[in-house]
C-alpha cells in the first residue's frame, strides 16, 4: 500500500465512526456524564459530534480516550473559525481539545495549532494492509492449544475483563521515558466496556482453555479496523495478538478492501502487525490543549 490523501480520508473517517459507536455504548453505560450542550449536533444514539475543517470531533464522557478530533485539514485549508468551533465544542463539555493530526493534512495546520497553544503529547502509527482478491485467507495459529472465537452475548463481561487486564499490564514505550501513572484493571474495565456495541465484533483468544487475550474489529466504507487487541501478561509471546488479528482478517475478507491498526511507534504490537504484512502508512501527531 501507499499512503495517499484519499486513503487517509477514508481511514480517519472510519476510525472516528468506530469511536462514535463506542461512545454511544458509553452513553448508555454512563448517562450521567453526557449532558447535552447548546449548538452541538446530537446523533441518534446520543453521541456528541461536530464537523469542522474536514475533521469530525467527538465527545463521549469525561476522561474518555474517545474524546478527539480526526481528519482535520484533509479536505484543504482550515479556517480560524473551524479551530475556534472545535475548541468551543470541547469547552462546552469542560474538556480539553485533542486533535490527532494526519501528516497529509493541509501544510500549515501543525504550525497554526502550535501558535494557538497546543502541545505535542505523543505520536501513533497507522498501519495498513491491502486485502485484494489474490491474497488467500490466512491459516490460524499452528499451536493447537490456542483458539479464537467470537464472543457470545453472555461473554461481554469476560471479554472486557480479559482485555482490560492485558492493557493494564502495559509495556514501556520503545524509546523509554519517565514512568506514567498506570491505570488499574477496574479503570481499564470502564474504558473497554465502551466497545460492547453490537456492531463491533469482539473476539476472545483461549490458550490451554484459559482466556488469554482478545480484540475487536468492525468494517466501515471498506475499511476493516482492528482495535483493542490485548494479551494478559501470563500469556505473552505465544502469538495471542497474531491469532486474533488473523481471525479478524478472515472474518472480514469479503467485506473490506483495507485493514488498519493503530499502534504506539516501535511497540510489540507494531511488530506483530508488520509480521502479518501491515506497513506504516503514516504517523499521527497528537496535539492537546487544556
């Protein structure tokens, strides 16, 4: 694959639509956190979103990682009024503004964000894999002790706890740095419970008949997004993430043209996806303003 502004537009929109699904689930779980605000377009499932400057800005609930704007500047120049509207949208929720900027955005956007007081908080890699008709479905993991299955209706709580435990035992950043406050398993359960919308496919990976890890996926406009892949610490280095990724690819083989995943740069997850044929399409810069 090659990065182009056309594929970037589709990827950014697919991801924010995925976040909107998760946010609608969050609203039902935490209705007290999502008071309506004047001038904000309220979606059918009570998700707060605003379109401005080619971006879609999303607000879910206080402290949610879904509170962000994607796609800014991918449709051309961004007006000062667009930036003011995005900032006012988050201010109406007493939240800071987080803009995850694609490097293919209009050329002056990054400098203008810095001039408005934004700080660069982090980077994340967007990886892609073309799913063309010549690619055969991939075989599963050879280890007979590992199996992957779509979750059933009564496994939502189990899936949430398993992936929460995986994320709570986070690995350090590839480049090092000061230790960051680590979220507890219970805090991660609160976050991962947002991914239980019925349109999102969830998978559990079992190893030696124990729940070892999991992941989530969904398809929008021909883009398969693979999200939330996590492995419990005791089962790492056994191909759990590889297994759930292959299952997601095979399930969406006839419904998607491109698969994507978002990882921390240089992470174990990035290496896993690269071994499966994914490549880095571009690196987003995460701009934040209090």
